[in-house]
């Protein structure tokens, strides 16, 4: 029933538009920004590499999370560690991840997502004979002072009992059929999915666009959005500030109040993750004709 209500609401927005009174607009000079990740650096003694997308690499972008791409070669693993005060979002884009979280172990494969509560004792290994690659988001944003590993773990008095939240298939999320050969699936949203305890202040959706698929002008009144293109090439276009093409592996930042639309400009299907901060809500969204 909840999903049906969501779909009805989306259709109403598309057919009639949804304009809120005097929403905050993007400040002068702001607009859609292409983020090309820099060269990665070694983490956990060379067991893997981290390529930042949102965080120290983008000090002028304010979000409640930091985000990047982690690559771990087959046979390698992150050292056991705790992120004190920070929860973690892991979305596997290649290979398989064996994730140890306190007394639980789960295996996540390509397309699957795991949510880890703050402070848990954890380690992520590349399972099988392929390199593991995953999008990793930490909230509040990662701070080196909050990561405890090695001898420092013994000095902690933290006791946790984590049961990871596993989303085995992105298409099992809340489904939004917005037409024009585009599908959106909500993976994590503490507002819309109150039956699940998500330790995240932002929301995440998985988006699929067929060649030529698009969504028209829309606006998030009080939330920023970061899209990370997992496959294909996506164009983010605005009514007055041009457009930005985002290839596979890159991202785009959209400030609160910015009107924009999306289209797949590749000859193949395009997929992306959409991070909305604070979490997406129907009343905070305007679909524009």
C-alpha cells in the first residue's frame, strides 16, 4: 500500500506540477558542478586504494557525509577498525565484498548494498578472484581522528552488536516509475522507510535510464544532490546554466534550489546513484513543466 501511495503521488507531481511558496534558490555563481575524482591513494597499509568524490577533495561542498570509491585487490582486506560516531554505506559495483561486522559476516555482490552502524568493529575483504570496488559513504564525514585500528582497538571500551542492513537488489527498493524510459529505486531513506532503522541523515536512490531516457525539470527545495554515474553517460541540464555531461566514474553536485533535469546521452543503458542530503521527501520536491 505504501508503495502504491508513493507512485500515485509521483504521477500527480508529473501531471500537475508541484510548486512550493518562495523556495530558497541557488546562490549567484552556484550551479551544477562536474566532479572528476582525482588519483586515488593507498589505504590500510596498501591493502586497497581510496578515490575521493565528496570530502577533503571538495571543501566548498557541504554535506552530512563524505564519499569515495574503494578498490581492494583479490585476497586483500581492510584492517579491523571502528569509525567512532560515523555510520557507513557500502554499494558494491564490481566483485564481491565479505563484510565482517562485530559478530556477523555478510557477502555482498555487484549491485548489493550494506549499511553499517556507527562504531562497529568491521573489516571488508575482496571475496573470490576479482578486484572488489565499491562506493563508500561515511556520515558524519570521515575524520582520521575517529578511525581506530591496530593497538588502539584494545584501549577502547566500546561495545557494539551490529547486524548489517543488507539490500540484496537495488530493484527491491521503493519503485518510482516516472516514465520516459527511466526508473528510480529508493535504497535507503529514513523518512520513507521508517520500518527499517537506517543510520543515515541522507537518502540514496538507484536510477536506471534507457538510451534517450530522461526526467524533466525538477527541484529539491532544501536538499543538495550528488549523482555518481556507475555506467553510461548522463547529462544534467538546467534552464539557464547550460548542461554538464557526467561520464562513468564521475559525479555531479546540484545545490539546493537548483532546477535541473537528467538524460541518458549514451547508446547503452545508464545507471547512477543519487545521494540527497538531507533525505529526500515528497514535500521538499517540485516537478516542473
